[in-house]
C-alpha cells in the first residue's frame, strides 16, 4: 500500500534540512547526521501512522485492500518478524524479487526526477558495452554491392559502482502486526532512503563513493582530485525577462546540448529538461504563460523543453540536461542484514539494506548549469496570444 509521505511533518522537516545541506555542499559527516535524523523521523512517523491504522476499523479495511502477497513474500516478512531471516553466518538475505521490483516501481513513480532520468533497474552487476556509431548508409541499386557500412567502436567498460546502504528500523510493535504491515513499513523506508540518496547523487554527486552528478565535469581527461569530479561552471544566466528573451535563452540551451563533446551533432530538441528548485518552476511558468483569445491561460515552453522540480538543485541554479544521455542504474538484489551491534534499537530491530548504483553522463555536453535570475518586478505581465 502506497503511503502519502507529505502527511508526515517530522519527516518532511528533516528531509528539507538534509536537502539544504546537500545543496550547500556541507561536509560528509554533517550530511550523514542529517540523513540519519531524516530516516529516524520517517521511522517515527511511519510507526505512528501504522499504529493508528491498525487500531482503527479504517486500518483493517486498508489492510484488506492491499494486493495479495505471494507465499515467498509472506514467509520472508514473517521470518523477519520472528528474527529468523537467515541461518547463514553472515545473516544476509535478499529480498524477494517481486518486492524489489515494487520498491523500484514506487520509487520512480513518486519521484518525477528519477522518472525523467529513466533510472534503470537491473538484476545484474553493472558492466557496459558502450558504442559510438560511425560510417554511413549509402543508397544504390538493389543489385549493387553494399557500398556503405555501419561500424561501431566499442569499449568494454566496467562501471564504477557505489554501494548504497540504508538503515531500516522496525519497532517491535510493528513486527506484531503481520506480514502485510511489515512489508509496507519496510518497503516505504527503503524506497524513500534510496530515492533521496539517488536523486541527490544523480544531480550533484561528486563521484567519490557515489554516482557522478549532472552538475559535474566529465570531459575527457578531466582532473579528478581524490575521486571528486569538479563542478561545472555556469554557462550563463536565464532571466526570462520577456517572451522574446525567454525563447532566445531556451533556444541557446537546446543548441548547446545539440552537440556531443566530440563535436558530433545530436538531436536535443524535444528532449531537454530543466531541473529547478521547488517554486522556481513557477517563476518560469509565469514568464511563459499567456492568455489566448478565448481568455484561457496557456503555458508552453518552446522546443519541447520540460521542467522538473527537485530539492537537491543548488540555490539559484538550473541544471539543463538530456535524460537519454545520462546512464542511471541500480543493480543487484536488495540485500538485508540484521544489525545487532550496541546501537541497535532497544525496542525494535535495526537492519541494513544495500544495493549497487551507478550514474554518469555520456560526455560533458549532456548537461549544463545556468544561473537563474528572474526579477518579478521587471517581468512583463503575461499578455494575450496573437490570433
């Protein structure tokens, strides 16, 4: 059962605090503490929600409406409740494949950026066979010998994977509510923990033990210091001062992204996305909205450009990118292990869930960073469209 996390005030406040630290490039330790506080708040909010649901008739009805669980899923979550996930020395087990698929499906559906970036869910450890087509097809008579040949240069590239680990805290009272509620609780925690980490990394990750974000330089022979990829410098300022200026600014972005790093052309029209902070998209929308002859307000960005909001876009910035040219993957099963050290919960169980992730642009011209400077006081009032 999908849960509306917007109704969890503690979690949303801690999530906002974590996003602020990420945007301001705070230290890893400070970010880790904020991330931990965010997940603790999610645990508390989830526990309270499920307790209320289970103790009410509405909760019973909600549970009854949940999709039927497979025998494998029922056994897995009942074993989790009984503390009998594995008899191996490592005490590591892999989530049922159906649960992993559902976590991934809900995560992408609930996070528009991950949907646009076309995050791929693979069951294998990552290894890429990259190619860049060369040559041309040549027209001729059907009796002629083949005059053109399409060739490709392939590179067998072992992707630098990052291990993504999330802590999953399950209070004992939730463990008593049965497999359905345990599944909902655990899946929600893992889904949101992974989603937050992946979205922030795909946008601004520095490449050190994490994916390489869209705002990082990845050009050939880029200087990588200590595993950290340098940030891109601003490619200009977007003002959307008036309709004519806005069209020109967007045209320049699409033209810039229509050439690969190696100089080859690429059709970026209809594929460009502007990642902006929540609220900033309203400024762009206001600048690109006009009233038609029927009195209806119409919003449309030219050249097929779209916008997507994310808390992890740095303040005052726009990240313009082509999703098709960014490799974003999660791989392997979700492995869960009981964490039985001294900092485990006194009144519950603490688990670690891990997966592998990879993210990197195909070349440095996949994305550009711009400053956003929309002055509401000088912006033209949206006008009427011509007949």
